[in-house]
C-alpha cells in the first residue's frame, strides 16, 4: 500500500466525515438516540453476517476456478483474503480501479503464478459481469418506474450507469461469440478516431484494446470447456449478488422498518448503478445522498433514515476496508503449484 492509497483513504474519510457532519447538524441527537435504542439486535448482527457470507461466496468462486487435481491444497484464509483485499482497494481508488490489481497481488502472494492468476480473475470477471448484467436489466424492467416517477434527476444518472455496464458486458459477449466481427468493428472505430485525434495515441489505444480482446477471447474459450466449474461459479456468483443486494433490506429490519424485500432490493441495485459513475473513491458523497433519497420512500423518520444510511455504508464499505487491512497485513503461507516448478 503506497502513498496514493493512503491519500485515497483520507479522501474517503474526509468526504464521509463531511456527510456525517451535515446530517448530524440537521438531526436532533435525541432522535438518533431513540432510533438506536430500538435497533433489532438479531437483524443488526445479520447485516454483518450477510456481508461476510458475500465475501465467502466470492472466495469460493476463486477456489472453484483455481482447483486442479494433484495440486497442493491452499488454506481457506488465503482465498478469503482475496475479496476483502479487493474491497479495500475498490474503496480507496476512483471508479474501483484498484480492486483487480490488488486481487492479482494477493493471488501471487499465496503462490499462484501471475499468468494463471490473471486468467482466473478474467474468468471470474466474465461470469460476474454477465450475472450483474442480468440483475441490472431485470431491475430496470420491473423496478425503474419507482425511481423515474419520484426521482427524475437521479433516474438519469442511474440510466447512464446502466448504459456503461450494458455496453461493457455486450462488448465481452461480442468477444466470446462474435470474435472476428468484434475485431473488425474495433479497428473501424479506431480508424474513425484517427481522423480526429493524434494517430500515435489512437494506435496505442488500438494495440491495448486488441491485446485485451485476444486475452478475453482465449479465457472465454477456456471457460466454455470447463462446464462444471462454470456452472458452480455462476451459481455462487448469483448467490453472492443475492446476499449483497439484500443487505439494505436487513438494515431496515434492524431499524424495525418493514418493507417489501423486492422493492428494497431493486432500489439498492439502482443505487449501485448510480455509484458506478461517480469518479471518487468509494463514490463517497454520492452513495450517501442516493441512499437517503431513495430510502426516504420506506423510512418516515429522518433520524431513522440517517442511522440506516450510516449503518448500510459502514457494513458495505468501511467494514470491508477494515477486513481488507487485516487481509493485507496477515499474508498466507505461499504454496507453489505445478506451474511454479
């Protein structure tokens, strides 16, 4: 972890502190105390249990994809630390750009060769992107009207977030199922850009994009051959998303607020879409604002809403950062596989 990452942590803490100050300034303390006294302890504990289960599912996905016969067994901790380290670096880098490199570093530390680790992460990424794509599309089809009718300003940003994700997922699917066409289409786009921009810059983009297309295509073909692993990893990914998306519902139960699980989960997925386009580490500020805006639908008391927002933010964001710091400090025993010999 370098100075850049420490600055990321400081930015996140500063923005979160400002949001906390702004909310507390307009919220009577007795209102927050009353809300805290009535917390459902069982549901409160389950919030963090669900978050840990989400990390367990993600660790299991990597373990399933990495499994090989006649290979030394690695500890559960070595796999569990991968998603929590990802959570830490996703939280402190703009647009969550630090998560993938951090996962790669964690896998190399446990003894998986760099090239193979990259391959496994690409497989995981493809499965995850497709699963999230399905969740986003279903949410927009069946739940977007709730946001569009009440929060038109926020709805625009949600649509932008969706379009970015849909575009990237369709690009991945095009590589998998229309490889030659994708390469031709990419070259055509680059040729058009070269007419308006410096050719040297466009050529760098072309080379980098073509290399990624080749890598994704190679990994997608491997994935198609590993049907059993693909099925298990897909089921675990869907389970992971189901658990993670359910956390705001559990937050409301902890506050003794009863609402429809489907409605709350749809709202949460749309918040995540909105957060995807905020170029600040952890989408700080925007995440808190969107949660309060959307979940005011379910919570009438301002004190409950503020408490719920910070409980949700701590569980899904700061809790992962704390676990990730421990994951980064306590490294597992490095076990070399056959590819290292």
